[in-house]
């Protein structure tokens, strides 16, 4: 029997596949295998994972050489206003205004200062300001959805933006991504770059999402969900979400590869 196409595959089938992979992982833990905090490279319920990672043995490269041809911070210095995604146009973007803030830490819990943190996200209607996103949700002329900042001396970062909406994607019939913000954190070299996603507490789409669920261990998976922090909220203005990012070490924050 051939594999059903994306339009023929239901959420129930995807959810059953997710549970089967998670069950095999729990069984492997029972046999003494080590816990896994990174996403599975191949995660069948997330159909395109096979296309999203190298199939050949990786080559070691000279870190200095690759710096000569790698992306850099951009064409100009990082300006403080680039961390506010709500002031990039003449008007205010539509949606629920929010603050995202936290600390970038290394695996030993030490702050990582002066690091480039980049974010990109859909607008409040769940649409990216990108030509490849053509789904019929409205664009917002006052929202581009891209920002960046440098961590401070204590590893802290802070963005003001609007809460992104869920959006449909082609993994299976009626597939919707939970609301999320994409993050990139550069270390001290391009080869250390971490790319991941931040999610929101209480989102009903999280248990259904094969990208989020591709981290088979619940402990690192749940670290991708920010915490609502009333102390971070601005009265009468914006909700606050706190999300710390741990880069490496004995308790890393989780996925970096294909999210
Ligand atoms: Fe996305």
C-alpha cells in the first residue's frame, strides 16, 4: 500500500504516529538508553524532516575560513530600536502587544553577553511578510516581523513585538502551527549558531504539532514554551513572556537543528 499524500493524512493519523515514536523513546529509556534533548533528525510525522538534515558524513572545517564567507551581523551596526518590532513603520501593527525577554546562558548557567539574537515571526493573523507565504490571511502594512538585539553584560535580551497567530502548513490535512517566534543566537562564531523556536503557554496546538513534538523527551521540549511573567508586562500596554536560552552543556535548552 502506498503512503497517503499530505492531503489524505489526517491529524488523527499524525497524532498516532507521534505517540508511536514517543512510546518507542520511552521504551528505549527503560532499556537504559540516554535521554535525548535534540529533535529527532528523521521524525516521520514531520514529513519533510528527511529533506532537512545532511545525509552524508559531516566534514570538519576550519572555523576561521568559514567566517570569511558566512553571513555577518548585517550591513550596519545593531541599533537599539531594532528590538522593537512595533515601531518599524508609520502606524502600529495590529494584534496583542507583548514583551519577550530572558537571558542567554551557557551550559554552566553563566550569562553570555554581547551576543546577536535575531527573531522573525508571522503577524497577528498568522502570515509572514514573505513572498512564499501566500495563504489567505491579511498582511499588516505596519509589521515586518523581523528584529534583532545584542545581549547585555548579563546575557539579557528583550524584544517588543505582537503575538503571532497560528498558520496552516502542508504537512497534513488541516495542519496548523502553534503560535511561535523563530530565534537565532550567534555564539562567538558562525558555526556555533543556534536556531530554534519559542512557543506560548497553554496553546492547544502544541500537542498536535509534529515539529514541536519532534523533540521526543518532554523535559527539553517544554523548555521551548515561554512563561507568562506579570512582572514583565507593561501596565496598560503589553503582556510579558520570559524565555531563557541555554546554549550548551549538561542542561541545554534543546533544539537547534531543523526547527
Ligand atoms: Fe514559523
